[in-house]
């Protein structure tokens, strides 16, 4: 028996028949090896599916001894190839969290929930709701992404402006380290000022320092009043002005502030069934606004700010949802954009952030820069403008060959990211580095910053077996 076969036998004995999918299992293993959009197809000896943190630790220990790499994977919905295994110098296995699905406890009085890494995000939200509380992390893939992946990638989504990124929602973690030991840091404390905040090292580390197996998460009071509005605006400058006005008037009640340019709304309505534009006329820019809280008066605030904005020429028109269904119909426009973009042909994507004060100048400057290279490009600029994160995706000129268009990917990325970095922004606001953005990381981060990251990597994973080929080259 070869060394690898030995390891496989050992893991299979440990986890039982449900706990191992081998390379010979063909169709069963394929989804674990493929990045969602088909950008990467990885390879692995197999997929380990432990059902407890202890089992996960054992698997890592076995792999560490044999020099086999371990790529942790949650729902495999990431957009930068971080969860797909690559055997570089080490053969690799996938360690899937899809059987680590227990909700261990809810402490309603402490407003915390402790869940295993494989719990689907929507199920965390549901469990919180059943306890009369809110888990605010919310994003497009919430029906299939898993909380361990959300934390490992420090997921963002639509409520970051109010509740922060995934990082801000964690009080404690349980982590399997590279040598197979378990760090039990599952504390539910809002104050714990006792040395290095180790949990933050593993959040956003994409499984390169250790594997998150469980987390204690913050819950919040559940808003009883939600008001949703769609505003039509002359441009992105006015959309950011309106955000400032709403944030000032509504204070902490702004739950989401998403922008969409006309092209984004147009393709969403054209390509995705049931999505419709509530305005009779077309407008250059739209903002989707959600206020939520425990007190009445939010609707009046929204009405007053929008009426004043229309008077001042900041907005052209606005509709406030009369009921939940209408609010959902506004959100449906926003949520349809990624799918609509796929149907509109090739799209070159950027997930960037800049300071709020520079969102409008960024979009203008980047649009002009790309227009100069390839006239006819169609920017689909949308996203979380309330926290400065824009999905600046560029659809191909009409009639152009898709493959010929996608050859511009690297060049467009470099031009857009150069502008972003000049403005003090980020070339990856919420999707992470994974495999896709390693080049950008080396291009834009200082030597000092890369050195610090490498020092951490060496300290926590000296043999380089935790998700190799991700973040670092
Ligand atoms: Zn997003």
C-alpha cells in the first residue's frame, strides 16, 4: 500500500463510509473540486466529511503526519477559488464541513448562538429568528453557504453598514490547528481583553492558518419595523449625497443602502422573470434603501428625506414599499443582477471598495479609463454603496465575441485596481484573495505587510499544509 493509500484507509476507518468520498467516486467528488463559476477545477485524494470537531482534528493530525495538504470547504460558494484543493508539492484532501451541522446552543439572554461550521447561513438566521433574535449576516448565497466558510472568508453582504462584516459578529471560535490540536476559544464575551485576539487571525484567513469547526456568534434584537424604498436619481454623486442624508436622519436604523446603475436595472428586468422596474420612466441611477428598527417613525423619516431630496434635485422620484411583498420586489431587482449579467454575455468583475467620499469619483474615473481602452463597454456598477463596496462589473460591448472580450480581464483589473489603490481603496472588498487575487495582493500590499502575513503563516502552519496555494503564491 502506498503512503497515500495508507492515509486514506486510516481516515476512512476513522470516519466510516459516510465520512469519505474517494477520487474513484467520480460524480460524487466532482462538486467538491469545482469552483462555482467553473474558473478552477482542483484535484484531491478525496473528501473527508467529519461529523465532529474531534474527528476533524484527527483527520488533520493524520494528514499532518503524512504531509498531506488539507483544504477546508464549506458550501463552496466562494468567488475567488479559496475552497478548491490544489495539490502543489503536497497531495491534498478536502475537509468538508457538510456534516458539521449542529446548532450547539442558543443563549437568548446573552444574545449568542453557538453553531458548528457546516450550518447553512440561512439556518443560523432561522434559529436566531426562532429565539426571537436576529443574526444579521445576509448575502446572495445564504441558502447554501455555510457559516464556517462565511467566517473563513470574512463575508460581507448587504447589512455590513449596520452590523459589520462576519468578523464583527464573532465572539468565540473553535479551531483545528495545523498539527491537529483543537483550540477551544468558544467564549460568549463582549469584553475579553486578555492578550492577542486569536480568533481574528482565523477569520478571513481562508483556511490557511487553521480550520474553524464552530463559532459563538452575536445575535441582535429583531427589528419589528422595516421600511424599504427605491429612489431614482440623476447619478451616482446624488446617490451618495442621498445616503449621507438618510444616514444622518435615520441614525443607526439604516439596514442597507444598495446602488444600481440603469444598465444593471435594465438587464435585471429584461433577463430575470418577475423582476420589474416600478418607475414609468428610466433613470440613470437607483438606490435601494432599507431602514429597520423597533420604533415607529421610520416611514415618516424616509418620506421626509426623500421628499426633500426630490425638492433639492438630489433625487428624481422615489417609491416607498406599501407592504412586504413590494419591498421584496425592490430587492428582487438588486438580487437579479448577477444572473442577468451572465445572460448579457461576458463580464469582467471587480469587487472593490473606496472611502464613501470617493465612491462617485471612482466610478466616473474607472468608467472613463476603460471606455478609452474599449469603447462600448457597459459598466454594471452596483452594490453596497453604504459601506463603499461596489461590484464594478463590466459587461462586454454589444455584438463583441465573448472570448475576445474576456481577454481584457487582466488589463481591466489592473487599470481599475490601480485607480482604487490610488484612492486608498481595496482591490477585494468582500470576496477575499483565494487563488484568484493572489497577484493583486503581491502587487499592492507593501513588503512589510506581506512579511507580517508570512510570519503568521509560518508560525501557525510551519509545514504549509493548510490550504496551500491560497492567499500566498
Ligand atoms: Zn456583494
